[in-house]
C-alpha cells in the first residue's frame, strides 16, 4: 500500500470537486481525505493500492466537468494506514 499527497489548482472550488473526489476515491477503495484550502486549491491525501492512487492522480487533472484544473502537484508519501474511509474535511 502507498500514499499520495495531492494539491489541485485552478477553478476547483464551488464545482463539487470535493464530493466527486470522495465518490471516486471510494470506488477505488482509497482511504484519506479531501479539503478546500484558503488559496482556492483543493488538497487530497489518499492511501491505497498504487494503481488506484495513480488513477486518482490522473482523474485530478480533469476533475468534475465544471472544474478547470490548471496544475496538479503531488508527492508520494509514507502510508501510515491511519484512515478507515475517504472523507471530506471542512
């Protein structure tokens, strides 16, 4: 199991990015969270199978149809196995 920390830039708030991320992550059996940041970006931490994490990362470049993603930053991090579900953080 692996983990990835993702930051998505662009018009990604107010377009159901977090809800769609949660739905997609759950379909991929990923654990972790997603949240809006004050700078207008969306932050994601996800743990799970490497192939599924790569699918999530690829999805982040598009996001939901109303989103306009300009940049996706990511960093592979240590999987600490501390999540039991994929949640939206507020």
